[in-house]
C-alpha cells in the first residue's frame, strides 16, 4: 500500500453510456408500484442497522483558481461509501474523488478522517480509498455470487437529506451483462448523495454498489416506479482487486471496431438473425490483427462458447487479463476459421469498440434458429495463414 496520498491519473476512457449516472446519489424508498410483502420491512430493519455501521460519507474537495479574485475557491462533492475489509478500505464513487486535493470521510460514529486514494476506475465509476483507522466494522460480502432477479434489496447510504425512515427497499428486476461487469437494474429510488451506497440483501450482505439511475425508466416499467443501477458484487470484487494492486483496472484489449453480426436465413431474407460480431476495422499490430482477423469477418466463438453480440465479446475481452490466450472462431465468406488470440493490454486513451445497448446475459438462442447455428458450426475449418491461395480468395 502507498502510504502517501496521490492523485489518480486522468483517464480519457469515458463512462459507458449504457446508463445515465446521477452522480453524488439519499434516502431510498421502495418503488411506488412495488408493494412490500408483510415481514420484508422487519427482516431488513436489522440488516440495515448493521450495515449503517459500515457506511460512510465521502467528501471530495478541490481547489479552483478564481481568476477574478486571484484566490483559490474550494468546491466539494458528496457521495456515500462502504468499508469492505478490516484494513480500512472503502469503496465509493470515482466521480466524486477523482482529481481531488483532499478526501474527507465521515464515519458512522461521527469521526472525520482524511483518506488516501488508492485507485480509480472511470469506466465503472468505482474508487478505492484507505482510511487511517482500522476499527470500523466491515460490511460482509454476499455468500452467493450474485443477487437473483426478483430478490428484495435495500440501499443504505448517507445522503444530503439524512437517513430514510425505515428500510429503503426495491427489487432486482434485471441483470445486464456489460463489458465492464454485471449491472443490476433495481426499483430502488435514488437521489443526490447515494452514489457509492451499498445494496444489501436481507442478511445485511453486500450484493452491489449503487452507481446511478436511469433518467427515464424502461418502456415496460410499471408506472410511477423508478429504475436505478448497481454494479454486482462479484464484478465489484474484480475491479477492487485491480485497484488495490495497480491503481487502475487492467482490461483486455482486442483492437477492432465492431458491430452486431447478422446471418440471413433464405426463408426470411428481410429478417436477419443477429449473432456474433462483425469486424469493421482492425488496428494494425493489434492482438486481433496478429490473430488473423480482417474487416468483414464474423466472429462467432470465444473459448468454445457462442458469441451473441459485441457486448458479449467485449465482456470476455475486457474481463481477460492481458496475456491471456483465447480460442476464436470466425467466418469469412462462408468458411470457418479457427485461431488463437493473445489478449493485449488496453491503452488508457483507446476505446475502439463501440457496442450498442445492453444485452441480457445468459440468454440462449431460439430453437427456430438452430439451423442457422448448425450452418455456422458445419463450415469447413481453416487455420489463418495456412494457405496463401485461401487467403487470396477471401480478402477482409
């Protein structure tokens, strides 16, 4: 651990636009259209009481030069945070502490301390702090790897408007598998001051970190309810491991521009079936180029699993440590190619892949399209570069 405060390097990787962040997120209430079953409030009251001992208020202070007066003018930003281990580590919102001159943390028992910034990840809006004290109770991580859809959760934070009256409840409505990790879509309502607040289960265990809310709920959302996002605990752990070790998240890099892949069924030419990733551009010297990928290729397999979308591929690439070797399958002009790809290290100033809307993870292909999958699987296998004639017949 670095014993001296340090400012995180400015990153040019933008925060993903899959959700609209309400930075510096108060008291959460159950969504207006989500009735709370009898007993749920009571079961969460004790869990929230325990969790509040681990929840902190994080205040980021920045000095800005007032050119008119020639004086420094401090500004403050507020977020919640949670102590995650006995070493005094706190996870909070990166947007609140990034490039701060001072980070103050107010503990649940009233003490105020100055924290050290260990690392930030702009892409997931997660930051890791270290407190100068180690006697603050740590919130337990959930024993299950992820919160199931339909589960009741409470968000516990320190907002601008004080604590909630009773448990702040909502449910997990969906789980989006994003390149940067799994996002839990919740019905909990969020307000300024709750970015970095823990989302807990009825056992008082951490199941996610609140990072924002949608400016507008999904079209199929119940009228009057809200939609907020939390980064799932299992993916949060991975981010924090990188921040503690490197000060940033080391994500894998492919080196392509990509788009949603499609396969046309002759019986339905106007309704192409979406599968895989269409390569639009390959960066010279990149891992993709070294593996043999060319513009126009349709990448359909990663380590024996079928790829559904650009998000699917990005999640695998960015979740793989640099140096990892992966088996790729792609199609070029109706011929199948198999190759090995060595995942590279993602440059801080590169974001070449631009996948679209969030894709639901874990979905299976409809039975009506099994014939299309079989067609892809049955394509004659070729090794990249094995034949100069073959390569000449199938330019990218």
